C-alpha cells in the first residue's frame, strides 16, 4: 500500500503542476524552462522574426539562468525541419534560434546558434537523439551536439517538452575545421574545409550524383559550409563524391582506393551507433560529413537526426541497409569490403557489452528525468501514448535488445583485448565450445575454448 500511495501522490503533484488554473503556467517545474517572446508569429523556416529569451533553471543546481524576465536576451527565431515543419500531422513545431550575441545556455559552449527540437513524431521520439548522442560521446566521435531537455513557454503559451540542442555548424567547439569562404576560387583553398550533408529532402543547392555506371540510385549532397559555391567549389565537391562512387562501385575486385577518401574510424563508429539503434535512414538523410583543409579523407558525423531509431517496423534480424523498397546507400556497399568489416569489428568490440550496459542505464535514468515534463507535454498536446515514459522506455529497450541479439549472432561476443593476439585454431576433430558452454563452429566470430585453449573465431 505504501508504494501504491506514493505513486498516486506523485501523479497528483504532476497533474497539479500541469494545471494552468492552479499555477498560471502548465510546465512541470522539474526541468529548466525556456521563455520566449516574439514580435510576430513564427510562420516560416527561412525568415527570422525578432524576439527575446530567458531560461529559468527551475531549481536545477547544475544550471545557471540565462537572462531574466526583467532582462531577457535579444534573439531571432524561425521554424526549422522538413517533414515536421510542413506537415499538419505535427502541430508542435521545432525552432531555430539565433542570439544577438554568443550565449552559453545551460552550460553549453558559447555560440549564437541553437535549436529547440520538438521530437513530436512518435512515441519513442524523446529517446532517439538522446540515445544516439550518448553513444556518440561514449565512442568518442569528434563532436557530439550538446542537448538538454527543457520546457518551452512561447508568448505566454505552454508548448510542452522540448530539447535545447546545439546545431551542426563549423566552429571551435562544434565541427572544428577551417571555415572556407563562400565563393572561393583559389584551387588550393577549395579543398577544405567542407561540411556537407547526405540528405533526402530536396534543396536547390544540392549536388545530385549520377547513377550511370554504379548501383547507387540516390545520393544528394547538400553543402553547409561553404554554403554559396563558386564554380571551382562546385566542381571540386562534385568530383570528390563522383570519384568516391567510382571507387566504391568499380567493377574491379576487390575495390581499391576508396578507403583513402574516407576516414574508416569515424565511419565505423557512425555506422555501429546507427546499426545498434536500428536507424535505417542513417546514410540517406541528415548524414553529415566533413573534411578539413589539408586532409584527403572525409569523416562521418556528427550525428544529428535519428528520426527512425527504435522503429517498430523494420525487422530486427536485418541490417539497416536492408530495407524493402528503400534506395541503396553507401553503407551497404561499404560493408561488403574487408577494410570496413575489420573497422566495424574493432568498434563493436569497444561497444559490447560494456557500453551497451551503459546505454541501458543512461536511458533508464533519462526516462525518469523527463517523466513529469512528458506528462505535461501530453496534457498540452493530447498525446496520451507518450505520457508514461516508463512504458515508452520498456518498449525502446525491448526493440534495442532484439537488435543487439541479432548483432551478437552476426558479429559475435567480442574477445577481451588481453587475449586478442591468440592465433591458435583447434583441429577439426576437437570439440569447440563458447564461454557459455555452448557448442560452436570455427567459422563463427567469438571467443571459444577448445583443447583447453582460448581462440578467436572469425566469420569467413
């Protein structure tokens, strides 16, 4: 009875906090609140409107306030996103913010540019970027956007649970590369730096790669930095990806030279994170790549929009590049090649099982952190199936567990580093067992015991 009483008392407190009649505002008070006032309606994803902003940490000691009700911070704000901005299916809209001077909201590195992401597209949306960004930090990607859950009050109206997030752009504390000038014509300077996006939303600036002579039917490259290209910049970027495709899809076997154009470490980490989360859109949309001046290889990252992670429609016994009815993408071809397979094997050994266990712990703590705000968000938008974060968490963990089981069956339970140099292979007549005492085959990845000795099997 004690636990049941506590549960109902907690729910009552949340409902009272969410009641605008009782408190004048409908935020939960458990997360920092972003207060924004605008001079006009936010009606465009291209045209900014003026406004002001301040952030109240609401008693969260780890954060400092930004501005105040009496002295808010000047800013510009517009809509952002593609499907989520234009579709009537998503009345809760995401926003792009640009402060007049550099700010450090909720302890993030100083910058003018931030986003308020709505994550309104499905019951698991609140967990997707959070899980991906967690793994990105754990697997030491060069840059991972900082993100904090907040609640938003826009022009006096409570708008629900949002996610204040650093945007992907060139900068000392973001994608730290040389920033190339728009319209540069010097042949020595157009080689970098570059920040581009492989995208599946049409943009007038996109470079559409040809399909002749390759198996690839969809590769749209959108330049973000530089943004406005000279003829020299356009030709350089186009030829870079044209050459990458040529090397990847060359008739010569094995494919040679493609790995000189791609940083395998970042690619393997980017791929494993998305594969673990079953983010099937990973290499088709919102896939960022960058290259610094003086470097030959393109790096993958940072992670951004994991809008298809934790999906419940893609079979969990398939890889993310195996989707019925979807166009082929780079990763499907790359994973046929031994250099990529070896790079993925190294990252998988780093991830499983320790960082998998850490991900589960993170998601469990995160679900509790946003729980009260998620209930208030459901009150605001009538989205009852996202109100209980514990139910959503369990759903995500079930889907995650299914995918991990498949990856373990394909990639194995990695050998500990201290025995990774073992070269012994058992004789055919010797009985072979894995560390769980189960019979194994020599052609499967994993650590095995045979004849009293450990060995590491690889899939041939």
